[in-house]
């Protein structure tokens, strides 16, 4: 059984990125378990002085979850042409750890307009030595209300796209 950790870079209650991550968890193919990490908003701001024995509990939970996962899926919005601070903070907690090194990772997107954040996030994750899967899943949800988002994600073509993306990512994980 492959264990995949999924993280949304958005803290909004009605986040399309979080909805996409949750839908991916529901569409996990046989042999895969997708677990959604929901602790981003509880992470303290990264401080190198708080590493090691002083690592805060929420940061330890994130580090352990990433370490245990066979792969990581990240979906994030774009704020001011960049990666949201909460997600960058989470990645900062992983920088000096082995959790990211050679860890297969896939980016998924809920907005076709988040090009700057996509490029920045890919650069950050490559710099951290994640093994970034090149194919990207995008399901356009930008500007949609929760009932519309649910309908779009439940559409057979999108369910199939999520299932196919997860299967392909699982093969990528197995090949690493």
C-alpha cells in the first residue's frame, strides 16, 4: 500500500485547492491511500533556533508525516504572484530534514492562472531535493462556489483525470 500525503497551501474554509486535495483522497486507486494533512494553520513560524529537541509539536507532526509518506501531493493558490506564506513556512520546517530528500512529489492545481506560484513552488521543492513528478493535474475551479466545485470534481471526466493522475504518480513513486 502506497501512502501519499496531500497538502493544500490554502487555509480558506471554502478553498478550491483543499477541495481538490480532498477529492484526490476520495479517488485514490487500489493500492494507494491519500491522507490529507490539515495542520498548516497550526504551524508556528519557522525559526532555525527551534529545530532539533526544540522542534514544536505541530512541526514534528508535519515532518513525521512527510517522512512516513511514500509521496507528497501539493496544491496551492497564488498570492501576489507567489507561494502562500503558510505553505512556504511548512516547507521551511522541512528544509534541514531528510524528509524531503528524493521524496516523490506531485503538484496539482485548481487554477489555470497560478503560473508564478507554480514556478516558484517547483523551484523551492527542487531546491529542497524533492523528486518532482513532471506531469501536473489541473482542474479549473477558480471563482467557483462550493456547490459548483463539488459538481465539477464529481464529473466523470474529472474523476477519471484524478484517478489517472494518481495511478501515474503511484508508478512514479514505485520507480524511485
